[in-house]
């Protein structure tokens, strides 16, 4: 039986792009979260963690309203930047970045906070700038946390359903990712195709997680 592989390619493309963006913005943000002493930090932490407790459909609904051409944000993005986020792959990326943000930030933030204060203090006494300390001192010492953030963000994006359904709908070749395809095939009673998509996602996520656990175990054995 021939299966449509496009939803799988679209899913992995979305996960890869989302994870890359989260590395660029999530790691510096986690650094700020770890060492910031602003009194508004609890508010920021609560906002960052909201995707963990909110139903995906709630977040997707409000993002859909925000991206709609009838609202200011949607109008601004479309008329001034040429971006139409509602029911587009670009919209899926933005929604996925927001929805998976805590999965990158929390592990990396915990990694920064677990480092001894003396590590930064020693680097400062050697005349290192904040940027040099961040790149050459702190990041190399939180490899496990970075790996956890990257893997969790990628795997979580693969499994998204509610948010991508609300923002992207079900447009073949544009927004029909594997989770949507599974839902479609089950509704059509095409269980063979649904099983194919589900099995691929299950196998990919299992292999990724297993590889990470084996790598972490190997790294811990070297350290020990």
C-alpha cells in the first residue's frame, strides 16, 4: 500500500525549524531566567510555563485570533511584513515555538542554576566578558541540559495536535502534519494509514530518546 509521506516530511521539517529557533532564543532566555533578580521574574516564569498547563486548543484559539487579518497583529504582519500566519506553515512555526518554549527553557535554566557560583566568579576574575563566560564557560558545562532541551523541544513539536490544528487547519502540503493525518485517517476508518503514521512517529521518538539516554549514560561513565 502506498502512503502519503508528505505529512511526515512536513512534521520533521516543522520540528527541525522550531528546535533551531528555540536554540537561538530559548538558551539566552534561560540564561536570563537563571540569573535575573527582577521582581517580575515570577510573572515571566508563569507566562513561560503556561503552555504546560493550558489545553493546546486554548493557546491555538488565541493565537488564531491574534493572527487573523481582522485583528491588529494579523493586519500588521500581513500588510507591513507580508506574513500571513493563519493557516500557513509559517504560522505553525510561530505557534510551535510558543508551545514548545518551556520545553527548551526549563531544562537549560535548571542547568545554569545547578552550576556553582564560583565558576562565574573565577571567570570574571580572569577578565572574561559576560558573552565569553556564557559561550566558553557556562554552555560547555551544561551539555546534558542543552541536549535535554533540544530533544524535548523536537519530540514535543512532533507530537503537537491541538495547536497545529487550530492555527494551520488541514491543508495538504502546507499544514497537514502527521498528527493531523492520523486524526484524518481514523475519521475515515483508514486504520492502516493511521497506524503507519503513528508507528513512524513512535519509532522516531523512541530512537531519539533512547539515543539521548545512552549518550548521557556514556558521558556520565566518562566523568565517573
